[in-house]
C-alpha cells in the first residue's frame, strides 16, 4: 500500500463506515464512532503507509477547496471560516467517496443528505470533523510508539505538495439570497426559504 492508491485510500474510509454501521454519518459529539474506528484501521498499516494516507488526505480535502462548496457549507452551518471549511471537507470525506465526489461536483446535492435536512430544522446533526485531521498521527503513534518522526515527515512533504492558494470556482455573496437561490436552489429551499 506504500504510495497509497486512491481506491485503496477510499476503501479504508468505507471499511470504517461499514464497521460503524448506522452511526457512520453521526459527527455529533460526544461519541462520534467513526474516527476511532478509522484510527484503529490505520494502526494496522505500516508507518510509511500511514504517512501516505495522511498525505493523500490532504490532497483529497484540497480537491474540495472550492467556492461553491464553501458557500454551501456557510449556508448549512450558518457560517464557516477557514478552519471550519477544512473540518467540513473532512466530514465530507467521512460521508464516503460517492457523497464526497458528488458534493464537490454539485454542492447543492448536499440537500439530499438526511443530516443536512436535520440541520435545516435545527435538529441534531453536524458534518464537520476536526478529529479526522489527527487520526493518521494517532495511528502512527500507536505503531511507532512516537509521533516526532510523523511530524517531521509531514512538515517536510506538505510544503512540496501542489496545494491550492485559493478556492477554485466562482465565488458569490452567500448572503445574497436571490443569487444563492439561483446557485444552490435545493439548499436555499431548506435554509433560506424555511426561515422566511
């Protein structure tokens, strides 16, 4: 698995989701079960494979660094800064490859998710997941008994990754309700029109 292929990478996410079962989409703290299960699966890998997973996690999250998705996150979460959007994209990863890929291509597709419908009614539910960022490091620590070498490798390789300097796609003022209705009609129906 060294140099982790994308299909193998997503398979780890799907294996964790399958192990958790019906709670796979539950990011509400406390007790989010998915990240601990994923961390355990990662700790079954060799150290170099865990690092490769962490590097690919950055790339996958970066692939979703897009204005339309960020505006969708702002609408869903009632605001979303830089760190919040990183966590939102991490939570999208945990929703699985199909949901993630579809949301990147069509952020309005998020309106179909039960958790988003619950959030629009201000019921329990959340997408963002900060803890995913720490899972590879924790797994590495279990395998190696230390994390200093993980930190050193990541610090050395991350600057060399071709990372986006700014979000891709066209931005707009998400507070402009008319424009948001035009660009995200299904999400607007849940988060703007229900408030009116």
